[in-house]
C-alpha cells in the first residue's frame, strides 16, 4: 500500500490492462467534494464473470477525474498536464456527454473554489484534443496564461526548472499550504509561526549541494 492505493493488478486478455485498487478515494489534500455516501447511492451495479462491482455515475466520473489529476496530483498548481489522463477525460466526454450533469459539475467546482481548475482542464481538452466542450464561453486571460505556462514547461523543462523552484517555494509558504501541512489554525500568528519554522526546515534540508542538485533534477524531469 502506497499513497492510499494498492499495487496495480495486471489483467491479461484481448485488451490487456492494469487495475488500480485505491484504499481511499482521494488524499487528505483534496476537498471533500465527493462524499462516499453520494457516490455509492448514484453508482451503477455491474455483474460479469461471477463478479459484482459498481461504476461511478457519469457526473461523478468527471468530477473524480478532475480532482484526481488536477488537485490530488497538484498538476494545476505545478503547471503540468498529464496527457494520458487528459485523453481519458476526453474519451469520457465523447462517450458519456449526454449523461453528464454539467450543472452539478460546475456547481461543485464553484462551491470548492475550483472553477479555474475546471475551466482550464476543459480548455486544454478543446485546444489539444480538438473536441467541443460544454464550456464554450469567453476565454479569459488567466486561461491563456496558464496554457502557455504549461506549454513553456513542456517545451523548455530545464529552463523552467528555476521558475518551478521559485513558484514551489512561495506556494508551499502560502497560508493554506502551511495550515494543511502542519494542521495549525488559520490565524496570522499561527501561520507566521509555522511559516518561520518551515523556513528553518528548508534551510537545514537544502544546506547541502547534493539536496539542491536532487531538487533541480526533480523539477527538470518533466
């Protein structure tokens, strides 16, 4: 068991594939946007080869996909895009579009302040996969900015490594991130206390050249 999931299972057959067994739906860093009771209630029961299992509803599949790729893996904040997962997302839209409740998808993302994440993912689907998305409204400047940021990281990974390091530093020092990491109260005094403590932790951790080189290689690998 690692990071809330079990080792992948290899499934042989005409179309060989692997299956991820997740112990938990998401990591603690994800908002509770998908209550398990609700998922269970709207799931569909399937029976095949003596097995009984459940499928998430089309609407919940879309919500779970965005959370898993963009929030749980922090691809949106890191300026990354997982092409394989984006392809899976587009596949779901093409095959399930008439069954997806886009009003619920939009409302949930708005409720948890993930509107930019949703719009960005839909924009990438339209721009890279050339599909018609349900969000065909006006494209705001922030979407263009995020798109070119991601494409710059992909095209110039080593050049963008320094930018990624600087951004990651300030992101990890943000109030929400500090509260999430240390479990402290969301007050000025508490956040600044733990922020100073984290500065000392970083200074101690990256005092050696070896650690700095390792961090640089990590951010340059994409």
